[in-house]
C-alpha cells in the first residue's frame, strides 16, 4: 500500500505519533511522512495514495492550529475518491473538556464525503502510552491487512 501520513504538532506528541505509525507501517508498505504545512493536498489521488492519515492537534479549546489552516481549507476543494482517509490526533483531556482533541472531529467532518473513511477517527489522551500504542497499531492493522 501507498500510505501518506500528514501531521501538525506543537508539543511533539503528534510528531511522535506520526513517526511511530510510519515506522510500524513501513515493513509492508510505502510510507510518506510530512508536516501538513509542507504538503500540497491536491497532489494526493488514488494513483499515488491508498491510505491518507491526518494527525492534527487542537489549539485554544477547539480550534485548528494556524499551521494547518491552509491544508484544512484546501481539503474543502480536493477530491479523495479512491483514497481511504483516517484522522487520529492527541490531546490533553484535563484542558479540553468538550473541546478535547476537537480538531480530529473538525478534520473528520471535512473529509467525510471526499472519499472513504478507513476507520472511525481516534482521539488519544496524552500519547504515548503502551495501551494507546496497541490501540493505534490495531487500528492500522485493520486498515492495511
């Protein structure tokens, strides 16, 4: 499979999550890993991408971070037909309440109808932990095996 993982990270947790997913998947797949602000989402299509994984963080109680805003805006106009998409991200539930990892929901809503969602979105509290790694790896196995 050709897999693209695009992330945005301020504290490093989403970067670590994205890097660990890429490492886990590289055994049997071709994986591209990059930050959202370095990527032209219009270059993603069914010819070069089987699975697109988006890893956003949430800023200021439920907002998309500035460095992911152009990417998010471009998602409005892109067609991801034939590309499976999954949104996963980290947050800190002690700060978020109902806004906990809200960018995951916002990106998932934007991607809905653009192509097939590979799996339900996933919000992780204070990644990385052993049980969280197992949850992520199980989800990845379900999408790639």
